[in-house]
C-alpha cells in the first residue's frame, strides 16, 4: 500500500455461510430435560464393621459418615433437576437375608420391583436400614449397577431424560474389565457416572475410569464420550471442621462435568433443546363488586 501504483490485492467473495447456535445445559433443562439420579453404595467388608467407630459406615449420633456426607452433598444439588424427587438407591457387595446370597445390585429399600426412595432423606433412611439387615462382604463389582442404570437410560433416548449414577465406594474395583465394557457401552446412552472414593485406599483404577487423560476402551472399542467423573472424598475433608464449605466444594467438582457431558450426548444425537413451556396466563384479581361475567376485563381475557 506504500507503493504509488498500488490498487488492491483482490477480493474475497463469501459464497455461503451458516449460523449455528450453541445450545447449553440450561437450554435443555429449560426445555424440560429431566435428570434421573441413581445412587449405588459400596457394602463390601473392607469398609469395616458398621457397629465400630473405625468403620466408614459407622452411624454416629453426632455426625454423618463419609457415605452420607457425599450422598447429601451431591444429591442436594442434583435433586432440583428431577421433578418427582424419586431416586433409585442400590447397594453392592453384601450378603442379603434370609439366605445370605451375595448381591451387587440390591435395592436399599428392599423393594426389587421399585428401588426408588423419596428424596435424599428417603435414600439415607433406606441406607441406614440396609446397614442393619445386610452383611458386608465383597468383592467390589461396579458393572452390575452401571448396567442397571444403562438399561433404564436406553429406554428413553429422545433428550427428555438424562441419567446420572453416583457410585460411592471405598475400594479397589474387582471387575475392572467388565466395568470398562459396561462404561464403553453406556457412553452412547444419555447417562453420566460419578464416582466418589471414600477412605484411604489407592484409587488408581478410578482415575483410569475417569478418562480425562486417556479415553477408556474395551475389547479395542473406544468410548464415544467421557462419561465418568472421579473425586477422592479425602481431598474435601476440611481440617477446620467446616463441613458446609467442604461439601459445597465436593458437589461443585463432582458435578462440574455433567453439563458438558449432557450437551455432548445431545449434539452427538442431533437433539435440539425443546422450547421452554409457555408461562401460564395470569388471571387478573376479581373485584368483589363484579362477578366474572360482569368484569370489564373479562371479555378481553
């Protein structure tokens, strides 16, 4: 342009363009997408005898144990995205009465037909009840509860529902290969998995399942999406005793990936958010001097 004879360097002609709007987690929630929350609790013997104060399942009259704290912290937030507040609650790794069979997918409320509990308080009540009736055993198998939730998630794939499974566990996974396969299969469904590790065990396998660094695979098949989020509970124990603040941090970090995971599923399936339902029309207050048919505004409404 500094040269005297410069005219121009040519033109750029735009032949076509498209505007794409990026939908957010909130757009889907406003459009009516429901979050189906399921909790699965580890009842393996490595947790310790529930009647002893050293156990991770110990029910102190003064404070919640690590399982109850983790469940409450996550559940208190996620319950607001579920309209009926009925949450399936499962246990795994215990011997059940009356015959002592080992189960890795039993309802905490004892109802095989309907494992749902009413609200977070209902889950806690069923959890405490189970501790009094089952025998902690093992091994630590995740695949059955992952498959259980995946079966339910597979029944509704139109974007109106999204399942979140919270697994609270203390130990090393015994069925790693089966769990990986279950997660890879679940990755194409509308669901996410949160794992909270309690106690002081080594959680290397959980970090591997998390898939943040390396996407997990099974039998040479790569998971379509990263659907697992793992956090160790011990990182959130506040030394000052401020449980409210530390549990708020736990909930924030545990739920941090859910919005993106939900949106990634919707985008992969080409599902757009539904328009928010119209607000119900507000009727004007009636004047005591008029019946509805006599009201001056009635015909305009």
